[in-house]
């Protein structure tokens, strides 16, 4: 019988770099750990850098052959970063 753990959570930081002049996505990356939500504009390169803290929730399954799989179940903003509307 497989072992299933449904309560995995990992804070991550999503960084997006977007060029406002060309209207193109320059890069995007996800790193483990916490960050502060922020935006930064470089007037020379016209790049807008956006950082967003997220919580990734997952389900880990280990089967009888010790093979593991992880499925992303949800992605949310941390509670302290949500804005009241």
C-alpha cells in the first residue's frame, strides 16, 4: 500500500523580469525560500522586475517499490501578503 502525504508546503519566490519597451518577458524563475513582494524598474534597460512570495502545496506519494512522485496541489499567497479588498 503506498504512503501518501498530503500536507506538504514550501515557500518559494517567483521572480519575473519584463521589458516594458519591447513588451517581452525576459526571464522568470522560482527559488526556494521566502521573499518580500516588490517591484523594481530599471530606466536604462526598461526592465520591470517583479518578486512575488508564494506557498506551493503538494502531495507526495511513495509506492511499494520506493518510487516517489510529487504533484502540485495548490499555489497561494502567504497570509501576511494578501491584500484586503
